[in-house]
C-alpha cells in the first residue's frame, strides 16, 4: 500500500478538505439564495434569515468563504421592521409579566375575562332579540 492511499495520510486529508470546502461553499450559496428569496417574499423575515445564515459564520472562516451581500432594504421596510421589533419586545415584556404573576393574578385575569365574555354575549344577544321582535312585528303588519 502506498503512503498516499493510507487513511489519514496528509495528501488524502487535504483532498478531503478541498472536496468538503467545495461542498460547503455550494451549500452556503444555495442557503443564501433561499434566504434572499424568502426576504423578497416577506421583508419581515430579514432578521431571522440573516441570523440563521450567520449561525455557521465561524465555519465560513475555516473555508475562507466570504458571505454574499444581503439585499438592500427600502426605508419603509426598515421602519416596518423596527416597528415589528418594538412590538415583539413589548409583547415579550407583557408575557414575562403575565408568566411571572402568581396564581392569584391569573385567577383575577380569568375572572375578568369571563366577566367580559358574558357582557359581550349579552350585548350580542340583545340586538338579536330586538331584531327578532321587529321581524315578528313586520310580519304581523304585512
């Protein structure tokens, strides 16, 4: 057996590295193209797509892979993304407050929700009853 055919031989390891590097670059380019397509369809996906792409950035350095450019976003899209981020932050804060609440707080919230639901049903039923009464009166008059 020749030295270059021995598993773990530097030449074989180097060739394996080159094949893996080519595959890595090809797959990363496909991943980037997919992320750009998703951003085009839904600009609010930009941050998530970029974050997902950057997870493997340390490996990109190993293979000297320079990440491709990301699409420029319009000013309106940037404003929309900022508004969505602010809303998500506010909702997370609200969720943290609710989940940090005691069982008593949750019981109070449930009681208030139940009360509000009953009031809403009453408000819905009242016009339905009035509508039925008016309909009956119209049928009598006709």
